[in-house]
């Protein structure tokens, strides 16, 4: 697993209070119970941990309205900026 993959999974697990082993790229954010506030927290934590900035707010989504947005999508977006 690449470094950025591990960082994303660790941050999501911490914010969602889940075990890292339970987070896979195939899971949707809706599946893990994320909401808009969680995504703000994930975005801010990733920017700090990876020393990056998401200028297009690509992670500030509402998982309930975009139920197909996956953890793997976050990994891919973070990798673009890392």
C-alpha cells in the first residue's frame, strides 16, 4: 500500500471511529456513515497530514447525495495533490 493510501485510510478511520482494517477503497462514504461535517474534517486532516491543499474543494461532498463516492476516490484525489 502506498504512503498516501495509508494516510487517507488512517484519517478516515480516526474521524469515523472505525478500525483501519475495516476501511477499504471499495467502501462508499455513505456505507461508513460519513456526512458533510465528516468530509470537512477529512479534508482538513488530509491537508494538514499531507501538506497539500485541495483548491477545487473536491472532497467537500455530501455522501448522502452522492452515495457512490468511495474511499478509493478520496485516495485518488489526494494522490493527485500529494
